[in-house]
C-alpha cells in the first residue's frame, strides 16, 4: 500500500524504472490510466509505458514538452496541449474506448476536448508495464533522454472507461473502483535508483 507515498526518481538522465505487475485476462477494449507527477524536466519524458510483443507503445503516456501530453494506443498517438505547469504536482487521467475510438484527457480534475484514436482496436494483454522509461522493445530498449526524473504517485490502470465523477475522484484521491493496477495495492519492483518516500504535501 503506497498511500501517501511517492516514487522518487533521483537522477537525470536516468536508467532507473519501476516494473508493475497486472493480471489481465483478455484484450482491453477500454482503459483509463491515471497518475500524479512532479518534475521540473523540460525535455521529453515517459510517465507510463505498457508494451506488448506486437507494439512497444501499446499504451504510452508521454510528455514531449512542458506544454504537451501524448497518449499512444497501439503505436499511434494524439496530443493534448496544456498550460505549462507552475512547478506543482500534475494529475492526469487518459481514457480510451475501442467502440468509438474516443480518447478523454483530464488534467488536474478538468476535461480537455476529446479526440479520436484507433477505433476498433484491442490492446494486447501479454504486457510489460513500467514507470520512468519508454520501452522501444518489449521490456527494454530505453533512451535515457526519455527517462523520467522527479516524483510519481497515485498510479492506476482500469480496464474500463471511468465516468467523469470518478475522473474527479481520482484527482481528489477519493474512493475509487477496483483497478487492474491500484496505488493502494501495487505489485511493483524497483530497478535502479528509485526511492519510496512519504509525500511532502497533500
């Protein structure tokens, strides 16, 4: 249970990462990924990387610049332009549904205009999931200049689209539905220079 704790990725650039284990029985027709990050990096970095043998960017939440987030599904992506962070925690949720191809993006509890991506696609289940690096091959192929440096917390993955009330609840760290990956019962392994520390403030 990592409640009120964070992963601190201390080095920049870094070869460190955190491997996450999830039990997925069937391909994902929908998903929502949420996390909180705190970083002063201005170069590109990866937040959440979910790779399969077929696609290294099966699901990827990536920040190419301080004013953009990208969500990849099955190797294709959409970009959301955001205000540059004012040196504070940023909470993001990105949701995708196969039936419509709609991608929803929420930053700090607020929705952005929805976009379209990979209608009819299914996300594979034999996955290598990690925080802090972008996989260019299944379980590896890192570019240290896409590595994350800073603090990460409140990481969740659901095999469903979340309604707006739950997107807001995730931002406010309230009660959430059972998740495939849940911060309060996370199965993880640290590789390299990552330290678990108490969160400094709410």
